[in-house]
């Protein structure tokens, strides 16, 4: 999953820093703002949640909510939407999906949406059946059918048409390696997707216990029966949720108004409290957004930001009770190339010498709020995650120890070992981070030869090139749903698309990944957790260098806003505008 618009492909190479973050000592170490403390409750499931969604105490109807960002918005075609901000907005307000997340008592809970439950798998999770509920309508009044849902799933295979969308259907669904998708191969019916009355049946190429989670992505939402070109449809996709498009300036501005065809009696998760949402998503600067919201006058009182607050205003936002913070399902990693950095002592030395706090501050992070220490691969929100966290380096995920690193280099007879990584030369924050890494690695006894890239694009290309003249890659990974299955295989296996930029592969780990996927669903969380720990202790193939978080601003009349720890964005379904 991708983070924000300008950080193209965080889930692939993500070398760039989060936009508009800041560090502030007033927030560091504050347990209320700690990413890890806020994500201690793993995402839950409630397959029996019924419609309508329970009313929220004190919620008011009416008003216009303004939503601001500097980041822009990528495609809102449901089968192509794969950035956190876009997925959050569209599934929260516009598009019904097979399943959905709702915010309850401090955690996100998976509940039914278009489907009457969370899906019915067969015994080995190679087939899932979703019964589509009656009474859901498109914004034009037509009823949403099982055929519409199947059409959307078929479209999600189409990598040529939807280049940004998730490729899980191609990976996990039967025949997904050969079926080209609804538009690229219109005369072929996929093996994986069939309809039986009001039921959609999905066959898997391999056991897939997380299909209920995958069902919450916009790629699993329906498509109407239309001959409209996908690019044209993306200008005004049909709504099935509580809000529909009134106007849309692609990538920049969007106005959503109430969808009169949405029936709350069919929806276990959403509300329709707000009259109108006005999105302005290419504001020129973070300062402009923050000064407006923190000024808290007039329309600003009903305005939110979906960008992280900057260092300059973090303390003020907290003091004025206008800061909403929480976790997101992203982590950053430093990846020694396993084909080149073959000694585990050298890999551990890199981890001990990395300048954790200096690098976070160079990026402008708020330590404990937009960046928290990580000693593990999987994020705190993952069910079954080992608690307390294991710590291979015994450094709490943030303590730099160049003396210990040098001892490991001496043990490996590798003092003077050369490290090469790419940095973006036109970004002052990333140049500062590079300088911090150079100082710390040299102090530990490494020779350093950072490779300057002209811009983000070249950085991305070099990190994706397996033959690039580097042996260290800094990347990030944002999980598509809260499960070890979308953390461990993508990072520790060569067989799955994801973020294995260490080019790590070991037969015993590949074998165990296959074994965990064959486990009963209730045993998989523990299976993924133990596999991760064993791989890290035995091989230490990747170096966790921090989890991300959100620190968002809200006007004084915004109520019910929390951070959705799945998407790292506001909990749209629980929000309203208080009367003046």
C-alpha cells in the first residue's frame, strides 16, 4: 500500500520522508502521543455487526467539513485507488466494499459491508463465498448486484489499465497469473470469480485466510455495467456510500454531497451526519494550512488537515487541543543487500551504528508521534504480534552504539567495510539524514560512499534496480491490512510482490512461509509472529528503523475524529461538525 501522493510507491521503494512532519521535544516520550501505546489493541473483527450502524452519542447532523492537504489525490477509480489518503476517503465516504473497518473503543474493527458477513471460506481457505446484501443502490437508484461486485473484482486483475492498484488478485486468485483483466481481456472469463444468485464465489490459487481483510480495499468494490472508458469513469465514479461527487477537479479539489440513494439500514459502519465535504488537496504550503486551522476562526473551526503537523506548530496544536494523533501501519527499514553483505555481524553492525534519532530529527519527525522506535518488522497493530517485542540488537530500536558496532566489524574482520546507498540530492532533509548516517557509520569503522541521485525519481529507480551499485537500501512498507501475511512474505520472501529490497532468500524461511499459509486461520497470527522472530534472530536480514504515525489538525467544531490505524487517516465514519 502506498502512503501519500508525492511519496510515490512507499510500499515499493519509499525512500522519501513523510511530508510535513516535525520534531518537538514537548511531545517526545509522551505516552498519550506514543505510536506504540496507541496501537496496543490489535485490529478486531465482528462478523455479526448489523445495519444500521449504532448512532454516536452527541452526534449532530448538518454543516460543511473542509479537508485540506498539500499532497493532492491520485486516481479515485476504485480499482486503481492504492494510496492511503485516497483509499481512506473513498471507502469511508463513497464506495461500499465487501467488508469495511469501523472505529470502536480505540481500535479499528473489521465488519461486513456489501457482504452480509465477513465471507465464508472452505476448510483450507482456497475458496471464499460472499453473499451480497439486498437494498444497496448506486447513486442513480439502480440496485447493486452480485454481478456488479464480480465485475469490479474482474477489473482488479487488470494491471495494464490499473497500473497503481493492488496486485493481490493476480497473486492469490486462481488463474491470476494469466488472466489479464476485464478491459485488457474482455472475451475471457476468469477462473477465480463466479456468481451464484446473490453470491460471489472466489477461488484461490493458494490458501488465503486474509480474504476478509482484502475485501475492505476499494479494489473489491463493485463496478456498474457500463461501456464507459475507465479513464472517463475515474472522473466521476458512481457512489454506493453516503456521499457522492458534486464536483471534482482531478487530483486537486473535490466536493461531496449526500447520496440520497444510500440506505443506512444496509450499512453496518457508516453515518451521514455531515451535509457536505469540501476537499482542497493541493494547498501551497503546510504553514498555510496550519495557520488557518490553529487560528480557529469562522470556517476554520470546521476544517481538518490530513497532513502531519510540522514541528513549528505541534506544541501549539496540542496546547489548543487541536491535535489528533495515532498510529499508521507503515514501517521504515534499512536493507543490507543479502547477496553482498553476507556476514550477519556486519548487518548487525549497520543496525547498531544507524543514527536513529538524528535521522528522525533530520527528517523533521515528532519522535513518539510521527516516528517511533521499531525492533520488529510487523507493526504494533498486527494481531498475534509478539509482546513484549523482541529486540535482536538490544538497543530499543533507537539507541546508536558505534563502539559495539565496531567490535562486531572487528569480529568479522571487516573494519573499513564499504557501505553504498542512494540519497536524494535535491531534498535538504534527506541530505541532512545522509550526513548523519555518514558521521555515525564512519565512527563505527565503516567506509562510506553514498550515491547522489538527482531527484526522487532517480532514487526510486536506483533502489528498484537489483543491479544498482549499492549494498544498502532505505525503504518503507505500508501493510494493506493488519496481518502478518502482508508483512512477512513481502519482506522476507522472493516469491511475493512487496518490499524485499534486501534481496533476502533462505530455503528454510520460504518453506515456513508456505507452512504458515497452510495453517488454520486462528493459528496463523502466532505462526507469522514466530517465523518473523526466528528469521530476524537467525539471519537479521533487514533493519527496522521506525514506525510511522499520524498527527493531524482539527478545528474546534470537529467531533468524532480519531486516527484510523489501518490507513493512518481520519475516521470519516465517526465524524461530525458541532453547531456553532
